[in-house]
């Protein structure tokens, strides 16, 4: 099953509040991910077992290096209104204080690290739209785990956002090591991730 899109309404000129309202009211099957990507409400099927295992393995390693007052979430919304986006990253690391209180989303610029793991059906959302969205919002670090990359699965770390773009800090094939800079200071062996 591939991602479905929900046309917000006939006509043009949807504003951010209308898109968020549609996002909040979208009744998707349990386990599906509802996001706004470049102004379109998108519903994706639940991720595969390998996808979930990759997120769990990375989360376990991140908990060994993050400060005590930071948390890791798998279902927290990240608002990127400058790109007409409201994403649900596979993992997002934020200070606990940011994720306290009512609501189900945070401003993207509050994230210390965002991780997206591509799925075969909608990999280009992660590879293109979300890279630009997170960069424009000023997310410090974005890790793209791409088991569906042509040729061989890859891990790409983006950072130093500026002018709506990222600098590629490192790209490795699965099986090689990738280092997340401080405040993480984590040498990640990408060979632990399953290959789809």
C-alpha cells in the first residue's frame, strides 16, 4: 500500500490553519501516519517490521548519549509551516520541556535531531520534501536512513542548516560507521540495521 493524498478542498489558497484542521480531522486507520507534506495531507500505511526495528535499534543507542532532560519520540508532530508541512518523523529528539503540555506537535526548530527512515512507497518525501522542510525550519541535525536507496542502503547526516538548505555532513553505506556530532558524540555502526 502506498501513501494516499487528501485533497484539502477544491480551489487554491489553503492557509496553514485550514491544513492543520484537515490534518487533525483526518480519520486514518490505526497505525497509519498522517502528515502534511508540501501543503498536501498525506496518509501512509504502518511501517514494516524492518522499519520499526531500525527505529528501535537507533533509539536504544541514542538513549545512551542524550542528556537526562531530553527525550526521544516516535509519534510527535513537527510543524514546518514555512514549507506547508507537519511531519511525523520516525524519531525526534527534543528537550523534555518542549514536549510537555497540551497538543500533539512542536515547532521543528526545537528538535535537536530528526530521523526519517525511508519506506519504498514514499521514499521521495523523506529524500526531497522533508530534507528541504527540516532545513528551512532550522533543525540542527537530520539523519536519513535509506534502506531503499538505489544500489545500496545508505545513511546520510545533514546539518548546518542555512538559507533553507543543509550541508551533507556524512553519507555512508549500511555496514559503515557514521558519527553524530556533539552533543550526541555517537559513533553509529549502520551495519546493525536490517536491509529491506
